[in-house]
C-alpha cells in the first residue's frame, strides 16, 4: 500500500512539472519537498513563511534541511501578527493566517513563473478542527499527500525509508496554539512559551505543550512523566516564574494535541 501511494505521489509531482512547496520544516512538508526534489530537480522552489509564531529552532532546522536537499529556498516574513482577526485569537484565526500566508506564496509563485503551489497536508488533518484547510481550498493550493491518501504514520514510515531526519520529528504546531481562544496573542507571550518549552525539553519532557493561560503556565506532558515532574517541581516552577509566569500548573489529562479545541462548540467552529 505504501509503495503504491509513493508511486502515485511521484506521478502527481512529475505531472506538475514545476512546483513551489510551502515548507515549514516539519515531517509532512519535508517529505513532500524531498520527493519533489527527487522527481523534479531544480524545478522546485521551497518557501518558508516565518513570524513570531515560529520558534528559532524550527526556522534553523528548515534552513538546514533545505540546504541538505540542495533546493532553492526562500524565507519570507509573514504578517499575521498585523491582523486583528489573528491576534484577537478567535476560533478562525488559523483561516486568516493561512489565507494571508498562502496569498503571499501565490504571489511568489507568479513572480517565479511556477504553476503549482503545494502544501503538506495529509488525510489525518481532515479529522480535526483545522480552519486553515478552508484557506488552502479557497486559494487552489494542492495537497498531494492528501490526494494520494497518506496518513501521518505512513509519512513517517516513508520518511524513515528515505532517510529523512524528520521521520520521527515531534509535531509542533505554531506557538499561537498555546494561547486559549479569546486571549490576545502577543509576541511577548509567544517568546515566553518558546523559552519555557525549550527549557522543559532540555530536561527531558517530551511530548510537551506549555499553555499560556493569562499569566499561568499550564503544562501538558505525558502521564508517564508526572512523577518525574513532581521530583523536580521546585526547580521547574522557579525557572518558569523567572520567565514571567506567575503560576505553574499541571494538566491532569496529560499531553494531547489540539486540547485547546476541546472547549469549542459546533457553532464556534462555524463562526
């Protein structure tokens, strides 16, 4: 099954002829970019859109991987922090962000005379609340991994077979997802979350999310690591308070992706 999907992916890319890949540096877009380069060579342009919602490590890793693949790579500043629809942190913020980012990428594709703009969405993305997918559809962006039916686990397995360093890279949504809906997104909060997560990862906590509730850091870690956290509670609490949090709490439900969406009603998702 995996071999068949891989062959269909290669056929889609060959038919495109020349492509611009929206490249975040994550597992999905890294596989798409690597296969595109393999099939199309110098007819591939990788573009990474960055903003305060990106971590410095993610940006650096994207640059290094693109260099390793030998692909032309542009890093452009996105401007979602200038959008009230984004910084006010409504349930539709990802739609506004994606629409802005992909509009920028479409302009670059037009300037570079590249006919196809591709993103790394997969079929698992269809099962979660992802308003950004609407922007992808409205702007006519192609998602080849989704078209051929790749799941996240299959993407990781094919990436492993192709010896891509991102095959087991943890998922890392943008930092804005750490701030609860309705609470303003600011660069100060984003940098605080980045510093807190960087510190905790160095202490061995993975997977991990630091949710920024007002001035409280609410930690989501694997339940298997609860006892480890309790053994270092004073040290962890002290460090996070140094970063500007006034309280540090533990989410007893443990780590789970998309936990911020749990409070949304169907009306919220449509509005």
